[in-house]
């Protein structure tokens, strides 16, 4: 037992620091198991019983010369959906590379391809809003320029909208998986995507609400998009903003675990941090701008309350993580300088115990998610779990802390945060063809 105030401080910091991810991980494991056992079998895609609805596929493109050709060709040639029941519309958002020339060549190759050009880069959400004025479909599939859904994705998405109660369904979001696994960073993201998709979203479905849609591949009901005022260009992450708006307005949202799409993930730490900074800024801005309205009617938005509370706690914990880490290291330096070896080694011993518990819970979470997603075939990536759990968490918490104050300033100053730049695409996927296994369930 601690005997001094310093010892108590260190023990409390360590306990709180480690308890949140452990408790949170266990909570998602339990809630996702409940969803898997009692609810998921009712949410499986089904063959369409009626005439397939017309779908417009939005492909946002800003400087996507590396991936746009492969994605467009895949969408025109690999989807198991009547060719007269969908269209592909590329929204060229102020590209300054070879994207316009490539799109012109693709228009010759695929006369049905529609290209809408935005002269000045205004961001994905603004481009989507412009595309709404040209889209022919009552359903809109958001499909990023580096993303390829499985071939059956369109009819699988539409099966949710035609079943009983589907008239209240605003959006269905798919299961996001990594297409490139060529570096340690990319392999770590395979664990993360398994963990988030396989556990967290299933856990959120157990309480009846989603924190975010997968912006890279989500099917929207056009009327639901119009009902919430379209996509919001002031938001850095339109997928989070629309998810909150639709559910607050009474539209249902579904995570379809068996509709899979594969995307290009960052292969280096620098692009990864840049991507996560945008995600963190988007989450914080949605919480600050839309959270108060949602919390004013807790009874009506009861399903969203756990989502809001959990994300709020994650922000608080991110700050606590770095503050407590700083205090802990300073105390350790003090004990080292004063040759207080007993306290020095005791504190590291306690840290080791808690980290080991975190690793065990994290391994259970990732293993369970792998079983949910593909029957355990991705368990081979469990070898990279330590990299994910020990380094990745630090990246995510760092980006939250880094982006918090700038995002608050944008909210106060009413500045937009949605103008985008495409991430660096991986060399392994720029050949334009999907990797083996893509599109298979």
C-alpha cells in the first residue's frame, strides 16, 4: 500500500490512466457480443425482392491521379448490379495534378461516366452538395477515390432500405478494411480497423446509435441528406457530422458488418498523424457544435447519449494521459536523482502490471473482432498488436490534444474546417487493380 502522498499520487495516476482503456475495451467486448448473439443475424444483407432502385455513386477526387482510374474502372466493371440502375459521378474538386486529364480519358472509355468539376477546392462536403443537383439517384453511395467495395455491395446496401422499417433508414455504412498491408504502420491499422469495425461499431449498434459513418463507403438516402441540410462543408469530417444530424433528426443508421470495402491506408507515420489530426478535429468540432443540441433532448436522443458520453470521456482521457505521463516521468526523474530506488522500481513495476492488463484486454478485443469479421483469418496480424496498442494509442491521444485548441478557436470564430487535401497514396495500390481477395466475403 502507498504510504506517502507522492506514492498515492503516482498510484492514482497510473490507475486512472490505465483503467479507462481497460474498462472501455471490456464494455465494447460485452456489448458487441450481445449484438453478435442477438441482433446481427437480423441485420444480414438479403437478396432484393423488388425492382433495384437507381443509385448514384459519388467519387470525390482532389489530386487523385494515383488511384482514380483504378477505382472508376472497378466501379464500372466489377459491381453485381444492373448497369442501367446506377451511375458513377466523379466530383473533381479543384485538382491540380493529372486527375482532369485522366478523367477525360476515362470518359472516352466509359461514356456513362459523369464528371462534375469544381474549379476551386472547397472540400468533400461542398462537392457532394454540388453533386446532389446533378445526381439521378434517390440513393447516394459515397465512395472515396481510393476505395473499392465488394462486388455485391450495391444490392446488399439496398436490401436494408427495402425491408420493413426501411423507410426510416437514413444511411447504411459498411465494414472498412485495409487493402495495403506493406509496412508496419499499415499492418497496425489492420488491427485497428478490425478492432473499430469488429467491436466498437457492433457495440454502438447494441445501444442503437453510431458515432460516425465510414466516409469512404456509405449508402445514403437522398431525402435524409436533404432533411439534415446536405453535407456540412464547415466540418472537417462530414461522415461524423451527418451521422449525428441524421440520428438526431430521427433517421436510423445501420452498420452493415458484412458489406466490406477496402481502402488505401497510410503506410508511413507522418501521413497517418496528418490523417488522425483531421479525424480528431472533426470529432471535436462535431461534439462542440452538435452535442449541445443533442443533449438538450436526452429522452428523445437516448440512443446517442452513450456515444456522446464515451467520446467526451475519450477527449478528457487524452489530456489526462499526457498530463499524467508528464507527471509520472518527472517523479521518476526525481526518484532517480535522489537515488530512491525503491519507489523508482516500484512505480515501473506497477506500470508494467497495468500495461500487461491493457495488452491482454486489447488482444482479446482484436481477436474477438477478427473472429467476428472473417472467422479469425486475420489473427495473423495479432503479432502487430503490441505496435498498435503501445504506439497507436499515443498517436491518437496526441492528435486529440494537438487539435483541441485550434478546433475550439474555429468554432468560436465560425471558421470552416472542411477544405481537404488528398493523402499520400501507397505505391502498392497505384497500379489500378484490386489486390487478390478484394471483393470477396
